[in-house]
């Protein structure tokens, strides 16, 4: 089903895809809000790996620039996300995501 | 020199702005002083322009650009010729006197600045009306005076009846104005121009004009004039307009604004000259309005209502003159009527003021002792309106009656109806005079003569009422030349005398006899107070009630126009609005239902949303990669 | 040698990621994430991007993970008896979805055109990146700084305990 990777680039793709899949999986199944945030970080890092690889192999520095921006935004997102988690914890005494349903339409 | 023409309009406008928007003084003397000063300045300016005209004999004109659209160019064009001269002097002269009177009359008002601002605004608009050299400019003034009339009738707007009277005047005028506008459009379509001089020139020279369309234009303008000048069928607003302060009734609803229709017809005389049918209609409309209004005036009890119907009647006489081609006679009557009717209204105002608001003449009587000066001046005015020689009304009314008889388009019927109206006028004015000033006092209020501010304008107007007629002496008397007719001859077409069964002197004698008959009858009936009159009223009870009810014209209009209109409105609000509502609200309800349905997706649980997002991403990714060869 | 190292660090990274997902206590997730980031950093070095590798250690490991650890400590979360996943069906559905998703991603990344444009590996030093950041990408860069400012204010507002109507009155 899955072809055996033959080049370093393909190995790199497998690693990135794997990391992304792990992030997404945790993202979907874990109920701990903090772990959900960490899984998002994993997915972002998978993307970073791919961007670095493509950028380095094709000598286009734009990929690296994007990685810098993504890292910045990821840091921001983690900060805001944790701030929200902190507030939710104050509100309910837990970080279990299923407890938060007040946005129900 | 030309620019001064704009001053005539701007000075009162400035006064209105100063009073109404800047100072807003609560002191009648301050507000009235400013307004009177502006008005007087206007009068002096008009006087100097008139002297200039008498010297040079050439009309002045001035223009500022207004708008241009393709071939259509329109200016704020003003023109000061003989016709404008007469109107301007009447407006500013009588206007100033009435401003002066108002200071005395409106002395206990809460917001006199509003009153005086409107009054000055009215002067400005009225002067624009008579100075405008084209139909649109005239129309601006026309609407302006209509607005001021509305504002001043409803000046005491806390009283719902008075506010409604203002609305009635406005709406009725609107009917006429719609016709006026149509007339303007027809004129532009025919002449490709809207200035009076060009239109007159083209009417005289061009042979490509359609006579039928010119008649339609004349008809439309005449209908506009009936609205403003209170002729059948649009006259019912004028008696109701008496809800305004009495000086306003004197200035706007007797002396100046209501004569705007006369002025309009005289100004567009060239159109009516080529539309004999319309002129004929106008003459008969005027004659029957004169008779009709006079009959109502016979039995009215309200001092101002009598004068209002008298005004309608006199305006009818002016339309008779216009209809038979005696334009200068109509203007002559405009001038004399302005004097004596303003005087009568101001005298009525002085009496109402002295009686603390009493308006019923059956609660007056014997007032000659309490109001000696007012009594003196009123005597002159009543003599003038009855047509007694040598007072002013005699000459102008006689000129009209003679023209109705002897003009090529006049006939005996017109003359007869007009004479009958004069007879009734003499009767009801004498009744008015006797019931107010003679007999015993029948009211409760304590009567007292007003201040000098109240009677000085009366005195000046009395002089005018007595002697203004001398400037337009008929030829037949061979005493003085007809200065008035000569002055207006460059502007207004003259009429050719045809042979009638009465000569000028004969007609004049009949007119005097008719006046004497009217006065005599009234004297017999009302000499000893109200008793005989009441007996007569009982004897002819149905007729009396019909007249007292003003022929039930208002009720007729209510039944034929207002009620169907209300029904239409109800239909529109109940059926058509409902249909529109449903059409408009359907998408709104649809959106609301759709929103409610879609909000079910918002379960609020974070991970369900994540699921939806991931699935969406999956679909997008799959779609983006379709057909991609690895 | 390079391939061997690459595969080894790749496996380390994936193990770290797995640790994040399956750890029962959030603090173990955070430590697993450090391992994953360390592996990633090594992969960046192997691709020749020393600068990003340095950033990875400094920002991710040094700042973000520390933030996570700090919050986990602050909240005093208990170790869960079992993994806090949903029902078994949900886990299986998630697994299938993720499998399909990662296949699609892999297919996209393995596009032939990336290999066609393959060039000699050139080390991108900081000079090139800095030059680009301050010329071509100046506006995004400056806007990013504004964004961070807004973020600081936002987080301050979010995290400050409301003295008047807090949850534990």
C-alpha cells in the first residue's frame, strides 16, 4: 500500500506526514485542552519540516521566512490558547473540553 | 442699479434670518422693530426704483445664473417693470404698515420672533414672485408665499383646529400648484423658453405654435391661480385661513398673497389673449365666485369670516376683469382692494384686540364710542368697499363692471352677476358696520382703544382707501387722466370698448344706485340692532341655514373627495401594504428559519467542530488533488 | 551516514509525537514534545538550515514548552486513570480519518515537480534571510510585530483574574 521511501526527501515527507497524523489524531481524540493545544503545535511543526525541506532543496529562502512567521504565530497561538484554557479552568475547575458548550447555537 | 433688485428680496430674507435664527428675541418690540425696519427699507428701495422707472420709463432687469441642462438655461432673473412696480409698492407699503400694526397686536406673544421671521420671509417670497422674470422663478416665490401662509395660519399650532386650517390651505394650494407646474411644462414645451418677455415675443411673432396647447397652458395657469386666489372650486381654504393672526389675514389673505393669482394671469396675459375660451371661463368663474362668496358673507357672524368671504368675492370680481381683457382694471382693483381690505382687517384686528379675542359681531355693537379712531377709519373702508364715490373702491369696481359690460368678450349676464355681487357686498358690509359700531353693546368684554401702534397704520391705510382711486379715473368723467392705465399700458394689453346698452356714465350711475340700494336695505334691517335680521332669518330658515352652512361646500368636498380618498388609503394600508409586507417579510422569515436550522450545527462542543473542520479539510484536499499524478 | 542519522532522528521525532498523544498526564505530553522538537531540530540541521534549528530549540523548546509546563503546573492537573479519549468508535473513526488525511498529504508532498526542481543543497545563512526579512517581507514583518503587541494586551486581559466577578467569589 505505501511505497518504501527511496530518497531522503521522501523519508522527510514520511516523517512530516506521520507527525501531522499524530497531531491530528491527538487533536481529535484527546479531551484535555492543554494536550489538544500541544497537538496543534505538532501539526504546525510537521508543516515546518516540509517547508524547510522544500526551501532548502530548491534554494528558495521564502520557505524559511514562512517558517519564521509560522513559529511566531504558533507562539502567539499557544499563549492565547493557554490564556483561554486558564480562564476556562477558573470557570469550571477543569480543562476537559467537553465541559465547554456555552457556544451552542 | 440692477443689483439693487436682489436687495429687495435679500433685505427681508436677512430680517427673517436675523429674527428667526440668530436673535430669537422674546420681546415683541425688538423682533418687530427689526422686521419693520427691514420692511421699511424694502419699501424705500421700491420707492426709489419706482421713481427711477418714472424718470427713465425703461424696465430694470438683473440675473444670476441658476442652472443649465443642455439647451435649457435658467437664471435667477428679476425684472422691474410697471406691473411689478405696482405690486412691489403695494406689497412693501402695506407690508410695512402691517408689520408696524403687528408690533402692537402681537404684544403678548411667547415667541414673537417666529411670527416676525415668517412675516419677513413672506415679504421676501412675495417680492420674488412679482420680480421673477420667468415662470420657474415666479414659482419659487409662489411656493414660498404658500409656505409662509401655511406657517402663519398655523402660527398658534397648539390649537389643533388652527394647525389643520394651515394644512388645509397648504393642500388646497397644492392642487392649484400641480396645475401651475403643468402649465410651466407646457409653456417650455411650446416656447422652449420660460421667461415672460421671450414667451410674449414668440406668441406675437411665431406662427409655429399650437393654439390648442397655448390654451391648455393658459387653462393650467388659471387653475393654479384659482388655488392661490381662492376661486371656485378651490376657495374653501381662505375662510379657514382666518385662524391665523389678524394682521396676517390682512397682509397675506387679503392684500397681497391671494392677489398672486391675479398677478400671474396679468403677467401671462399674452397667453390668455390667444385663449378666448379660457378667458371666458375665467370671467364666469370669477363672477359666480363673487356672487357665491357674497351670499355666504350675508349671514356670517364671525368678523373675520365676513371679511374673508368678502375677499373671495372681491377676488372674483378681479377675475371677471381679467376674463374680459381689462387687465389694468383688475390690477387697479388689486391695489384699491389692498388698501381698504387691509384697513378693514386691521380695524377688525384692533377691535378683536380691544375686546380680548371676541370675534362674534353679534356680541359687539355700539363700539363707535369705545373705538372712535377705528370707527372713523372703518367708515372710510366700508364706503370704499361698498363702492361709494369718490372712495377708491368706487373707481376700481366701476372699471371692472363697465369692462364686464362693454368689453368685446363681456356681456350683460357677467355684468348682471357682478353687479348683484356688488349689491350684496354693499349689504353685508353695511350690516357688518352697523352691527359693530351702532346700537347697544351686546358683549361682556371691556372694550378699549388700542395703542398708537395700532391706529397709525389704520390712518395711513384710510388715506389710501379714500384717495387711491383718484389715480385711475375713468375717461368718461373727464376730470383727471387715467394715470394707472397709462402706467401699465406698456405691460398689459388694453381692451376695446364696444357699444353696450349703457355708456360709461350710465354704468357708473347704476353701480352707485346698486350700492345705495344695498346700503339702504341693510340700514333698514339692522338700524335697530339684530331683531329684524333674526326675524328674517326665521322667515327664510332653509335659505338662512344653507348660507350659514356656507352652501355646505366643505361637507360636499368631504363627501366626494375626502371620504373616497380615505377609503383608498384604508384599502392601500390594509390590502396593498399587507401584500408588500408579506413579500418583503417572506425572505426575512426564510432567513430566520434557515438561521435557526443552521444554528443546530453549532453544538458548542469543541471537538465536534474540530471534526467538521477536519472533514471539510479532507474534502478540500481531496478535491485539490484530484487527477494529480504522484 | 547522513541518511542513517536522518532516519534515526526521524524515528525519535515520531516517538516524541506519539508520546504527546498517548501520555496520561499532561506533563508527560509536554516532555514528550521536547523530545519531538529536539528530533525536529536535528532534522533541520541535516537539511542545512541551522538557523531554523536554533529557533526551534530557543522558541519552541525554550519558550512554548516551558509555557505549557508552567500552565500544567499552575493548574495542578491530576493524572488520569485512563486515557481521556472518547468512545472506542470515535477513536477508530478518528484513526481512519487521520489515515486517509495523511495519505492525501503525503501524496501532495510527493508531487513529482518538487523532485524535478531539485538543486544542489545550499546552506541558507542568516544574511540572506535577514536581508529578505527587512526588504521584501518588511511589511509582513512589521505587521507581525503589531500583531504580537495586540497579543500581549489580549493575553493580559484574558489571564488577569477579574477581581469583581471572578468564578470563585
